[in-house]
């Protein structure tokens, strides 16, 4: 079986396999660690293995290469991109920064290494609120590239001096308030878990504040935050507003609970490009190595290390 061959190869070649929560079940099953962007970045930073095989999209493998420059980083498919990462380029960022020369630039981890090299802080959906809170109140902030996460962070921190780039993840942007309300109205006992990249995040915050829904019925969480919440919650039914790949891990770890996608169409075609056969080929041939130029990596590492230092 291919799975057995992968297990044998990764031991023989001293490889650790990291997989994002949105990967297909077969890929999650051969991974040594499955998690969100922040958790996997931390694993990449501390792994003793000489090679990292990153089952995710390209910017994630780049982040691992930046954090661990002494290690070889492989990705099963170099075409596994990200619509959110593509929503800003280096020319646009430099122009934006030049228009606000005293601002602190905070960028979501869903960005290229080149973009990260121009950031003051990197962040993930897990710690974006805490990163912004760590910046002095009188400092203007440029937040990029996700407008829905940015709006959520601005609301949670009360920041009025935060400018937000108008980018989006096409998968999360496609999960609308109508999807949410339809499921909530039909599943009255379910908890609703929303990823802050979703287009429904801001409307739902206002609906909760206005009393349309009970505050404990709607939770806005990162993917790892969702995993921790469902494990500890007394509820048995959850509607999940994020990429559907996470449902596999949720069901595995919580067999007595029911998980319903907010939108069955919320699938990332880039994440799904990683297959078990591609994992095997990348391991066997040590192909599709991801490298970042030293000057870019050294600058980007500062922003990433600041992110990792903030929980």
C-alpha cells in the first residue's frame, strides 16, 4: 500500500510530514502533525528532522523554509497556490507603505515570502488579535491582505487607526450570512463555529451583539481554536464555517458529535491538489524543494519570529 511505502520512506530519509487541517483525509492520515498555520509553523521551527514535507499550499512551505533555513523543505505540488496570497503583490505593498511611512505593517501568514520581508509583524487567525493588541495604540496599522479577518481584528481590538487591504480567500468569502442563517434557523441546538476569514463574520458579530442569536451559540475561531472548542464543548452538534477538510479531523477526534459544513461547496482546490501519490513521489525523489533567497528570508524571519513569540 502507498501509505505503508510513505511511512517506510519518511523513516529512512528522516522526513517529518506536516499537513494542514484542509488536506484530504488520506494525506492527513500519513502526517506526523496536522494543524493550522500557526501550529505547523511552530512544528517546523522545532522539528529535529532534516527534511520537512509540507502538505499545504506554497506560502506555508515557504514559511517553513524561512523558519528552518538549515532544513530541506519539500511540497508535493508546487502549483498549490492561494487566492488570498495572490491578492497583494510587492509593488502594491511598497506603494501602500510609502503612503503611510510611520505605520506598522501587520500581514497574515497567508502571504508570499517576498511580502513577509516587508512586514513588521506576521500573524495568523489564531493570534491576529493579540498581535495588534501588542502594538502601541497611537501607531497606525496597515493590515493585509484579508479584509474579513482585518475587520474582525479591528472590531475585537477597538482600533480606529487600522487600514485594511481589500483581499479575500475565495473559499471563505463564499460562505455567506445566508448560509449561516439557513443552518442556524434549521439546527436550533447546534453551535456555529466561524473562521474569521469568512464573509459572514462581521454580520454575525452584529447579529450576536443585537441579540439575534445567543452569544454562546456563535463562536468566531481559528481552525485550531475550533478543534479545541468542540473537544471541550458540551454540545453535540456543530455547524462549521470554514474549508470542509477540517471536518475529517473533527469527526476523528470527536466520534460522538455531529459536524455540518456551513457550505458544502467550501472546498479549496489548491489544498486538494495534494494527493497521496504526490506525497509519495516527492518523498521518493526528494523533488519540489521550496527555497527562499537568503536576503528575503532573513528579513521575513523577523516578522515570523515576532508572530511566534505572541500566543
